[in-house]
C-alpha cells in the first residue's frame, strides 16, 4: 500500500513537471513568434501572458494582444486570447477569443472583420516541421466592413482547411458563412427587390489550393504563405433571391504569380446585376446600352433565358471573357 501511495505521488510529480515544462515551452514559442514579427517591422503589443489549465490542459492566456504589419493592411487584435492544447499532445491547438478584430485586403478592397466567440482549432502532424493537418475557424457572429461601412453580417460562419491525403502541399478549403444579412451598402446597390422571393442570401465556396510546400511552423515563423502553384475551384456560389452567381474551374500560377487556365462562370438574371452595377457606380449610364446588347448576344449563344454561361480564360498573361479581350491578367504576387 505504501509503495502504491509513493507511486501515485511520483506520478503526480511527473505530470506536474511535464505540465509546467510544456506550458513554459508554449509561452516561449508564442513569445518567439511575436519577436519574429517585431524583427520584421511589425507593430506588436502584448500586455500579459499567463498559464492555466492544470492538470489536463496546457493553456496560455494572452491579454491585450495586437499585431499589425508595417503598412497596417494586415492586423489582428484581441483583448483576450486563450491558447490551449491537451497535455498529451500540444499539437492539437485551440485559440479562443470572446471578441476579436482582423483587417486584411481582398484585392484592392480593405476589409475589417469583427468577430464574437471566435475559435480556431489546429491539428498538427507530429514531427519537427509540425505540418498543418487541419484547421477550422468559426465565429458565432461575424461582421464584415469595407471602406464605406458595413457590408454584411453572418452567424455561425466557418472556414475549414484540410490537408489532402494525396499530397502534403495540397489543402482543401471550404468557406461556409452561415446565415447572412446584407449591410446597408449592399442593399442599396443590389436593391431590396433582388431579395424577393428567395429569402436570405446564400454564399459558399469550396476549392483546393496547391502550395509550393506544405504549411508548417516555418510558414508561421515567416508570417507568409508559401507560393501558390495551383488553384482548383470546385464551386463558388452566391445567390440572393432570383439572382445568382457561380464559378468553377482550375488555374495554375508561374513563379511571378501569373495565372493560366479557365474559370467557368454562371450568372442568373444578369439584367438585375446590370441595374445593381449602375446603382453602385460601377457601370456608367452611357455604357448601359452597349453592355446590355453584348450580354444579350452572349445569352443567345448560351441558350439559357436570362442566364449567362461564360468562360474566363487566362493565357499568356492576358484575360479573355467569352472571346472578348479584357487586358492583362491580375497577378497573384505583386512586384
């Protein structure tokens, strides 16, 4: 009996020592990542970092965290961020924040996301490189803001990234925003009539991205993603009422980020989108008749009343839509 008691004491002591060492290592890793961003010129603020979760959870609580790149186009801020992992494998990492804000550019459009009850779960492969096996980020409430104010709100939105079983550097990505409520700007541009009779807007996207190498701890330390070599769009679907947009196809990218391939686009009730383009100032009234005539010819070619089925072709650095040259293709990597 006495030996059993001493064995239990020894086991508790070993577990306590492992918990203390592992949480300290987690803390050191977080500080090292933040220091690497500071060294790269980022503005990094962290008021405090503490330990919690004993005995079954390794947890670091970060208070007053804010990170922003030098030009402020990419930034993240959270008054409280809890990083936790089970004591038996620190590679299954979760990040939770009651409220958080993230800013990043979507092409030329700067976006600001305000999130409530944000949670991100990361599953990492055992090994020195700690390759990303799966990540799922979700938020009970998501607010998307553009330069002119609120664009949309979404409830129970999710983003899932899963490493392919066929290639370590290929990841399947699913974007599922949940219930969407358009903001005043989108309602003004698209018009309230578009929402009838189809109810709530729908948005979803599924695609596969092939990187030059697998996502791992080196990517996290560098703060940048590896080069994208290929993109396969399984589906991108957006609908509000009787107006819908869809896309699918595959693109490859060279070392300069120039795309090559075809995206097939589907548009339902394109005339209402012309109305929206004119209301939003994207289509000058003087060009409305010319564009309307061209799209009617493309509609007749496709044979779908009110719909368009178009191929957007990227080749030799140029874009061609349904045989109409559009000029230079946008580069994934900016010089």
